[in-house]
C-alpha cells in the first residue's frame, strides 16, 4: 500500500503552495512535486492601459519585490520610446544611478527579511524545533539584540527605497527615459551618515558582516547537515557586466554549467530565441528551460546561489563582499555550488555586497546633479520594449508591446521563481527522499525539512502566477491507490 503526503500550505514563503509526496508500499519516495495553485492574471489586466502606467500597475503583483517589477517595467518603457538599451541610446548617468540605488536598497531589505526572519530561526533552533519557537518571535525571545539590529538594517533599506522612489512601497519615481527627481544633499547625508533612529551606511555594512559571520558559525557547527541537506545540479543564470560578473540592474544574460563554464550568453532582448516553457497539469507555474539543451539539461537556477556561481569578482569597490565571494568559491574548489542550504550563504554575501554598492553610490556626486530624463524625438517610438533586472530572487523579465495610441497590447512577465520552478521541484524530491523515504512515521520535523528546502529559494508564488488573495500550503501522503493516508494543512 502506498502513501501520499501533502504539505498545504507551505509556510514562511510569499504565496500559495502545496507539496505532495508519493510513497510506495515500502515508504520509498516515488514522486514529489511542488504545486502552485493560483490564477495567473496580471498580464491580461494591463491590456488597453496607457503604456506609461505599466511600471506602476505591474509592481502591484507583489508587496515584497515591487522595486524590481517597477524597474523592469521602466527599462521596457525606455525601449518603447526609443531611449533604452535596445536602441543603443546610453542612459543618462543620474537617472541610472538613482534607479540602481533604489534597486540595491530593495535587495538589501528583501534579503534581510528572508535571511533573518524566515531562515535564521531554523539555523539557530533546528528544523525539528517546535513550530512556535522556530520563527521570528522565537528569535526575539532568544536573542533580542540581534533582532534589534536586524530591524534597524531592514528599516535602513526601506528608507533608501522611500528616498529614491518616493514611497516605501509601490514607488512612483521612474518615468520613460529616466526618473522624476534627484536626491538633495540632506537626503544623501541622512543615508550616508545616519541620524537618531537611522543607521549610517558604515553601520549597515557592519550589520551585514554580522549576518555573514552568523552563517559561518552555523556552518562550522553543522557542516555535514548543511552540506548534505540537498545537492541539486542545475545551470546557473545571471545578468552580467562586460567583465562577466553580476550586474543587478543591467547587462547580458550569462548561463554557466557545473564547472562554471559559459554555455550561453546573449542580449536579453533576444530571450524568446533562447528560452522555452513547459507546463504541467498539476501546477499553474510554468517550467522555463534553455531551448538548446532541452527541458532536463536546460533547467535553470537563478537568485543568490545562481548569481554567486556565475560571478568571479565583485571588483575593488566591494572589498568585504569580494573576500566573502572568494571564500565561497574556494569551498567548492572553483566549481559551481549545488548545495541548496548554501543559498543562504550566498544571500548573506549579497546583503553585504548591496551595502557596499550603496555606499559607493551615496558618495557619487551624480546623485545630486545632472539631467533626469532623455528627451527622444517623435520618430524614436518603437512600440515594444524588454526590461530585465536581477530581482532579489533572481532574473526578472518584463516584455511589453503598445499600439500607435500608446495602449498596451501585450505583456509577458518571466519571474525568478518561475525560472527556479524545475530546480525547486528537484529539491523537493531530493529532500523528501532523504527525510521521508523509508520512514514508517512522518514527523512534523520531517515535513518541515521540505519547507526548509523550498524557503532557501525565498519563492514569491504571487509573482510567479501573478495572483491575488490568500495562499496556504498543503502536504498530502497517498497510497498506491490514491487514498489519502496523511494530510497536513496550514
């Protein structure tokens, strides 16, 4: 008699998710799947709207990575009016640097939320700890000083977003061809030097370093558990600069293999030539892959682990993050890192890298002066644009078309969580085999191990399916005849 285990909802992620694990009569795992059971709709909602509204409307898909959606849309709008990278027009320094500043601020605060609020409790208390303990409230009780520093770090990131985009959520700063305001000296100095109740950028960098040290200390104590939790090979993808290293705002798309050798590199405007999408009847989320290698070999990993695997250097402007990057690569002898819990190491490194990039920008005089918007001629109109950025969770793409009157006729969004769909399902299978296979009794801690594997990706299922509404997680165990033997619903 087989069993089917269901986890519904998957907790401490953004969105609706369900996991099913199929066991045979000997309790061996025969199948494991992550189901995303939400409706996909935002791409249709925007049809008929003026094209310049797209960055404002589509960022409302998410309350977490809205800056990435806003900037993706803004870059697509730049293309549409003939003032974007597709037309060969170089973006003015001031608006690009302001957009980058807000983008790095979002990455810092988003990674801080995922790392400290959702992941660190399990690092400190263990996957088998009672659910009422392994959460941020348990962290408050166990280490209130750490939580105070984390709250201050996240607040500072939000202040960067508000300063650049005008609001802490769903900002309004980007316009076709640029931005609508620059920083003044007071705003710059407030972030750079701090004030009562707000960290200075140097304090932010020190708090970020503490986050990296936290992972190192945990890893040292639990090395075997962390390294063996799940190893899931996949291609690694990121936007890169001219030197082939990560660029969170702009660049070419680079894909590397397990040896960190480049298997593909191309202009993101040509994405339709390189990617295909598969579908399954049991999930609304699609399965993108590199067309040239096929669905299995072409499965992609994006986000912190994918970006750090692609990147060889952060350069001289981020010496602390560079030292951590070298330590990361030394650990695997220069090969790509497939250890899923090392995603949390990569995420901590990116918090530090973001802080160092922000400090560099805050010291740049271009933030306080220079023109804000490119003024293209009327003949520059193209009616089509593609924007790509590295969202905290990975490579994000927006593609729009507009008619001669400026109304949107087409919108396509490929989000990071969708890119990770295949590798997340592989992770669920790997963890289920290690923690559930062959066990007669399924404990809450074993079930939580599957969620830990999913949370490493910090998935945003609302973005991936462009859904609205509340989203639970369910885990179900069924026998060979499909009878439900155990079910957990949250």
